[in-house]
């Protein structure tokens, strides 16, 4: 991030603009929305800029800028439509201590003006480091369409109510109050009865929140949400998972949860990795239980964030049982499991009439080591299974399946880092699986899709003898 976004207090500050043509006018249309004192220097100003001066919105000097004109200015814009003049006035402004923006000249500018979504006092700034202004405008249009036109009205009313809201207990109760207001209660009241109805609803929400906080303080216990983070792509999070993650006081996350998803947590939230690595060092399950219980017992909303779905090899039952024993309330937010995401990338169905009526979800190893399965039934033609945590046990799995009669040419797909930018699919067959994994030597989590081939590999499968086509989708 080269340009750090900030919101600068411009009340009664001085902004100087050099230029009195169309380029300067485009900047002035934004600047006059601030509470700054704006001075424009430029000979032969266009009519629209003269009109702004006549209306008292700017001070216009009908001449070129000279040394001393930028003294004590907070910001300076060079907008002369002429590179030589822009360079001259920018040097003056730098010498006199102002932050300088030279319009359409990234390297000469100390700051950039972002695309703005204005719902005063709510302001959303969109920047692309000067790389893609058209994209910034596209994002601006999408946000404009998404936000209620009267959001600013709600924010102004809420601003006046803030001193009263400060009487609510800090932390989760206060956040819950404002969440309910902005998640729909405020807008519904505004549509129903205008600003008076909004004020009434704020009072009733305040009373409800205060009462609930009083009840909650009796036990002092918070809540634990066991949330599925999906396979890694933040766009595959459920809406509920996003909301809960944003509300959390504490996030206890697994090693495989992507950084893009952690970015969605509140900035104030405590984030702690509870890493588990197959056949490697790991935080003990008892230690994870203790962390959840300790934070929740202090009244915090804890999110136990698990890669994939918490109910698939996520030790969910152990964690809910520990929370029950400690008297801590909990809820589950399911996530997309890696097998589903892998099948989507492969372009195939996990089940298909005439091929397989079931999908088995298995683990390559458990607490005792390589996991034993019902190999005889798995070896039957047409079987489809997803092996999780099986990279290191691939040779063991291959040997067991072939020992029990599985066809050596049964298609197998290994999906690495499924749904992430570095996602990789390896299409192979059962007998070649261990060597394929060894040759690829790819890092990251993988799910082995036994009996399933990517759609792109089906043409090659169709040329094989029928007994080798059991997994064709």
C-alpha cells in the first residue's frame, strides 16, 4: 500500500487550487463539500468557477499563483492543464509546506483524491493507487446503488444519540445496539414515520439492549460461534459467517484459514491461531477448549473459525461437549467443505445416477496414524470418495485399495489449495497417485478425490476400456 487512506479534518483550513479551467472545476465540485476555505488562482476563469465565487463558495484570484500564495494551506492542487505551469506552482507549494496534488501526475503528487461515495456524514473513499480510475468509478457506482439514499439522515440522528448510547455497557452490548439500528431497524422506522420515528426506535432499542445486557451480566458468559470458513476463497463464506466474524470479540482460527478471510474480522478483535499440522506440532485440543471457555467466561463473543465445515473432521462434537460442560452457549455456522469446492473446480458432480449414489468423506490419518477404512467396499467399481488430510498417507491408501481389488486405472484427482489463487488440480489414476504427489511436491492443503476425474480429462477416459471408466463424470 503506497498511499495510506486517511480522513483529514478540513474545518476552517485553507485549500489552494491553481487553475481556473475545467480540470480545476472538477476538483472544486468535491472540495466545496468540505468545511475548508478554498482559494483559486487563475487568469481568465471559466464561467462556472466565477459562479462559485459569486455564490461565496470560493475566493477567486484572477491571476497566476505567485510565491506566498500557498502559505498555511493544508492542501494544494495544481490543475492548470499545462505541465510546465503545474510544475512551477507545485514547487512553490512544496516550498511553502503544503501537501501537493498535481492532477493526473501520480509521481509528482504527495496525495491522491479518491473516488467518493457521499452520504454525509458517511463518506466512502475508493482508491486504486492511480492505476485504474475507471475501476474506481465502477466500484463507486456499485456502492452508490447498494447504500440507502437516506443513510446520511440515519447517521446524523445516530450521531446525536451517541452520548446516550455511551451509557450502555462497552463491548458487545453497545455493538449489538448499533448493529440492530443499522441492520434495518433504523431504516424501517424512517420509512414508517420519518425522523421522529427513528428517534423513538433508538429509545426503544436502548431500553431493550440495556435490559438484555443486565440479564447477560448475571451469568457473565459470552457465546461461542463455531464457524466454517470454507476452503479459502472469502467469496465462498456464507453471509451469516461474514456477519458473525465481524461481530466477534475473539477469533480463534485454524492454520488453514486464509488471510483474506481473517481480514474480514473487526480490527479491534483479538485474533489467535490455534494451529494444527498433520504429523507436526499443534496446539492441544484441551488447550483450545480452555481458550474458548476462558474468553467466553469473560463475556466475549468468540468465533472458533475452522477451515471448510466445522462438522467435517473439525472435532466439532468434542468442542461443543466441552462448552456444554462449562455452561457456555454456542451455535454452529456451517461452511463449504473442500470436497464440494474441489468438485466445482473439476466441473463434475459428486454423485451421479448410474455411477455412484453416495460419496464417502474419509480421513487419511487419525490420532493413531494412517486411518483404516472399509477397503473392500471402497475398492468396488463406481465408488467415489474424498480423502482429507491424505497427502502423506497416499501410498498407504493406494496400497490398501489395490490389495482389495481396486482397479489400478481408477481415476483420481488431487485438488491443492482449492478455491484459492494458487489452486492446482492433478488428474492421475490410482496406481500413479503416490508418484504424482511426489513429483508435484506442492505445498498447502489437498483433498484426494478418488473415482472422480476433472471434466477436461473425460475425453481421455472415454478412450479407455470400459472397466477403467468407473469414475468418469
